[in-house]
């Protein structure tokens, strides 16, 4: 990675770290809130690809742990935000692979590439993260990190919340990130990695 790539990653990570203060509580999933922190991470991924996107995510997690410590809970929450971002990246990457190339440029299978990117991100995050939340977070990480054993009935009762949360986050994150990435690409005069 060159100095420009690292500087861009630091810039996007700084925006993601700053956005950590914006939280909209969910009424259906106790202790969880909608955040805007994944938007700059997804923008970096769309503009510059996997390496920069992951670097922005890792730098963001480090910044959140330093500037917004949540004690032991931070070592559970912040890395899981990165994991959910990586799962959305996989969906975005697969959506990009399904885009049809023709002489006039990239055209999505659907009328708009933002629709295909969002759909694949929803399918990947909504399909994979609830399983990770159920199996890894509540059965392994919560007892290990927090020393709390959550009753099985409570975890099963939260499964619909896991699904709803992980489906709704990409529904606002990807379209906003897509629009921002298009504007930034136009402003910086760069050819984005995963945009048409």
C-alpha cells in the first residue's frame, strides 16, 4: 500500500470514528442501536476495494476502542461491527460479479446497481450475521468476555431481532454509501473499484 492509500484509509476511518456518537436506539432489540459508522467503511470499500475497506474497518475499531471505550463490552461490540462489515463486503463483491459488462460500461442485472448491491448485502448480512449472533456471540463471546450466561430461551427469543436488525442495516447503509461514493469519486476524479 502506498502513502496515498494509507492517508485515504485514515481519513475514512476518522469519519467512521466520529460517526460513532450518532446512535438511534432500536425498540425491538434491547441494547442495540442503528449507527452510521459503517457508511464510511462501505464508501471506502466501494471506491478503493477490499484492502482499503478492511483497513478502514480495522482502524475504525481501534479508534472506537481508544476513544469510546465500553470496557469489556467494547471488545465484543466493536469487532462484531467489523465482522458484519466484512460480511456486507462479501455481498457487495458477489453483486459486483453479477454485473453484466457490455460496450457501454457496467450495467447491473437489475436496472440500478445500487439495488443489486443492496440486495446482495441484505442477503449476506441477513443470512449470515443472525447465525453468528446466535451461535458465536451469545453462546461463546458473551460468556467468555462478559462472564454472563444468557438463558437459551432468551437467546431464541432474540432470533427475530437478530434477523430484523441485520436485514435493515444494509437497507440504509448501502444506498447512502453508494450515493456518497459516487459523489466522492466524481469530486476526486477517480475510477471507483466497485461502482458502475
